């Protein structure tokens, strides 16, 4: 027998065998009676069928002319299965393609009737169902979570007045002022069109070329070069409506409003070096974190805050509220906290829910309206339009995740008909209004409850022009930079340096330096020094030069970081001979702080404690780098510590944790490993035994930033 033939025969035999085994396994899994009473009928219920209901007898093999013969074209069962598979993907979102979603509810703390008539903001006893989708912006659907990027924070409220969508981001301002520039912005940041490189990154020539030619981008650049663009978790991220909206109360009184989401766990970020490593070792870091937190009942919570601004206050602000590149400092208009958002249920199916959800800034309810912000006005067209190609036609509102399920009228109580993917069966002969033939049973307009746009005065010539009140592009960029502490400013400088180092065009780098010089001298000199560029940046003469605004401490993440461990993850590296009592004490203290503890050992099978008892590991060292944890502990015997000191993966685990400024606990015998990793004793390196209090306290205080300039000056 020649070898080709024998291999073929073997695979036929194996396939035959695997078919039998598979069929048996399936019989056990799907048709095994759950109780003695199950009958033959019940078995039929579990029968696999085609999409048209034909029972399928064999789901393992195509129909062939002889067992080793060619496949027959008439195999409609195979063709149906393969054809459906071939069409499984729909176009990904042009932006925000990669996302993660969750169900939950919103509840207001008290009636907001004084400012809005929106029904979901009236009754504190009422919970409104929501679906939230978090996302990155630039990366494709299969990209990694920890790109330096803005994050989407989109909330669909299924209210009784229909769906209200608050489609926001985790940064309160935007890159551009007018929607006309959005396609240009997105083309510039997406992979360069000739070679499709780079994925999910702004560090390339086309983005910075565009940025250097668009002075209005400078405020947003400060935010995306800050650690805000590297969230530790979707659970630890703020959200913002970005634009100014209008609230209207039942008396018709209108006020301006800015929407804010505040995470109960506080805002936290990772370092750039951590982000790049997480992307390699655990590209689903954020998606998994959200999913696992909800699965273990640790429900993410956010509070909704409103900055309510009356017309008189608006008139006194030294910038235009309609300009989406500006924020209203909380020191000028504090937040009014009005309710909470709780995410308590994971989707049942990623595609049907997270992928098919369609957010529309035009989904409004009575009591909330737009303003003339020219960026928002452009969005009013784009979202509805994009769903037509993404979800294949005008009936995407009928997909279960998009249906206005909070609304007693249901969807489709109108005379719109037909279209691709129509799933309803409207009854009767009347599909128009007014009519006299439906006996008055059909839906009619309702001026008492319906949506009525506030009668705002409109005047002015028809122009394509930017308002002069949008002209100051540097003052709030400066305000943001100067409101950061020294560590945060260093990170911004390092981020600009990294990104611009990837830019090959020197002209672009020089132009960017000129903008940075307008924003802040320290920022400019730090980046210029990092790039090793001495070109003069004095040439730029902006129409409106920056002026100094009082710093806004609320813009600093570190300034308002809560001292908690709740929702954070402690990684404990255990190696043979470790102190079991210390691990038990750590478990207890972590649970008391509502932190998660993961045991990592060189092998996933676990490690032996000092009594030779094997303790199972949650993760193996090679798959659990210390970048996945907020604080770390090393428990080992002297002997295993010596062994780990010669193991580069273990040494990197410790030296990364140290240089990422993490609090590091260790049993005294672990010292050789710490020495091999270059760990220098400081207030964040703490001996751990049965007593864990000092370690926990230090970990609650956060990172040891004082280490950073010495160990990681470039970020
Ligand atoms: Fe979006 N944006 N955007 N955007 N956006 C989309 O709509 C658009 C902007 C935001 O999880 C798209 O359904 C324009 C600001 C989020 O499904 C698209 C402009 C803010 C999501 C679109 C902006 C956002 C999107 C792509 C400038 C924060 C993801 C798929 C005029 C306030 C929603 C889709 C989800 C998605 C257009 C600017 C937030 C193409 C034209 C500002 C969170 O329609």
C-alpha cells in the first residue's frame, strides 16, 4: 500500500469512527431523557433540522457518490448550512467596531421634573431597562482592547416613551468642531489606505499630518495622549455626552445640559507599557473583565451627573457651549447627580445583541433635545444612515435588541410598511393616514404626549462658515495640561514623544511641536527633547492665542483616585514550599476589600505549599503576566525562589510589576527573585506573612509613582 493511499484510508476509517463516537456522544448529550418520563416525542423536540424544518439525519458528512467519491451538487442540506455560514458576517461599524455590551437598568434618585419632563427621570421607584455598549474607536472588530484610543460609552434606555440613546465617549470633548470633517478624521486615523497599516493606532503619519493641520484638535489631543485613553477597565471609566443638549420641563422652560457618567469604582488607567503588553497576552482584557465581573455578581455601577446651565450662565462662559472641543469645568458648574446605572446581565448572544444594537442620537424622548452644535447636527444623519448598510435595510428597529421594549405602544404603530427584512405582519387594508376605513382603530398622532420640538427662534443667512466664537483652540488644551499632576504630565509628554517618533515626515513633527508650544512650554520642551528635535517652533501665530484659565483639579485622574481595592485584581505568584497561611490571609483580606485574587504558579496544575499540599493555580505564569494585576505578591520558599530567579518569565513578572509602580508584597524567602528582578526596597515593597494589613493599605493607596522617573522615564 503506498503511503498516500494508506493515509487516505486511515482518514476515512477515522472519519467513520469519529462519526460513530460523535453520534453516540450527541445521543447522550442531546437526547438523553432528563427524567424517566421523557418519551419519543420529547426526543423529536431536540432533533436538528434545516432552516426550513426538515429533520437532519447526518450532520457529519456531505452526500457523496460512494464513500470516497465526489460530493453531489444535490446535497441541499450541506449547501444550506454552508451558504448560511458564508453570510454570517455583516459589515463592521466604520468606527467603534470592537465593542462589549451588557444589560442593566437605570434608576433616578429623585424626580427631575424641575428641569425635564423625560419620563424616565421622574419616578425613583421605577427602573428603566438599558443596554450599554463600550467600544474602542479606530481598531477593527478583531483588534486589541488596549489601543491608545477614545472609548465609546453608548447607553440605550428602553423608556416608556420609546428608546432614548445617550451615545457618548469616555472623553468629554472631540477632535473636530464640524461633522463635515469626520470622514477626514477617520480616514486619517484608520490604517493608511495603500498598505492597511497600522491597526488600531494613531501613531502614524496620516493621523498626525491631519492633526497638525487642524488646530481645533489640540484640546482633544491632550486627552488622548493622557492615561484617559488607556482605561484599566470599562468599569473604571467615565462617560460623557460630549455635546451640549437641551432639557425641557413640563412648563416649556429649557436649560442647557452636559451629561456625565461616573463609575462607582473610580477612574483608573494602565500605563502605556502595560497596555502594549496586555494587548499581546490578553487582547480581550476589557471585554473579559466586564463579562467576568457581571458573571461573578460584581455589577458595574455608574452615576449619571448633569451639568445644568441656564441661559444667563451660558452667556457668561468665555467659550461657546455649542463648540464640542470645549468642556465646562466642574468648578464652574458642579455635577447634579441624578441616578444610577447598574449592569447586571451579560448578553445571551454577542452577535444578536452587542453587534446588532443600533444607537441613534436621534432617539430622543420628550424633555431632551439637541442643540445646534454642528458636530451633533451631522450625527443626526449619520447613525440612521449607517445602519441601512450595516444592518441591511430600514427595519433594523425590529431586531430584538433595538425594539423599544419599554414602550407600551410597542414598535410599528404607524403606517410604515414593507422593506428588506420585514418581520411583522401588519393586518388590514389601510396603510395611510388620514383614513376613514380603519374605523378609528389605527394609530393617530397625539399632541398631548407626542414629541414636540421646543420652538426655538431661527434666524440668519444661509452660510457655510465656522462661528468666530469657536476660534480659541489652545486655552482649554492648556487648562487640561496644567490641571494634571507631575506624573500625568510626564505621561502626556511621553505619549506625544512615542507617537511623533513613529511619524516619518519631519515637517509634520515640526508642525505638531509648534502647536504644543502654544499649549504649554513644559509640554513643548519635554516632547522636543524626547524627539531630539531642535527646530524652532516659534512660527505659529494663532488667530486666538491661548490665555490662562484657572486649573480644574477635577480633570486629574490621580487627584481624585479613590483609595479602594474593590473591583481590582491581586495576583499572587506561588511557588513550591510557599507559606499557605500567608495565602489564606491574603484571600481573606482581598475578599474583605471586594478585590479579586488570582493564584499564579509556574504550572497551571498548581504548587506545593510548605506542608507538601498542592494548591491549584488559577493561571500559569506564562499566561498571566503581572500587567494583568493591580498589585502583586510573591510567596515562595528559598529554594523555589532561587529557581525562579533563573527563569526569565518569573523575573520579568516581578521587574514589570516593580517598574509599573505596583505595590509588591513578598514572603521573606522570595528575596532572591526580587533581587534578580532589580527590585529596590521602598514604601511599596512590603513583607507579607500572616499579617497582610500593610500590604493591603499600600495597595489601596494605588501605585508608587515616585519610582517611575528612575525606572521608567520614557513611559
Ligand atoms: Fe459616532 N458614529 N460619530 N461619535 N459614535 C458611530 O454609528 C459619527 C461622535 C459614538 O456602540 C457610527 O452605528 C459622526 C461623537 C459611539 O454601536 C457612525 C460623528 C461621539 C459609537 C458614527 C461622530 C460619538 C459611534 C458607526 C461626527 C461621542 C458606537 C456605527 C459628526 C459623543 C455606538 C454606528 C455603538 C458610532 C458617526 C462623532 C460616539 C458612523 C458622523 C462626538 C459611542 O454613524
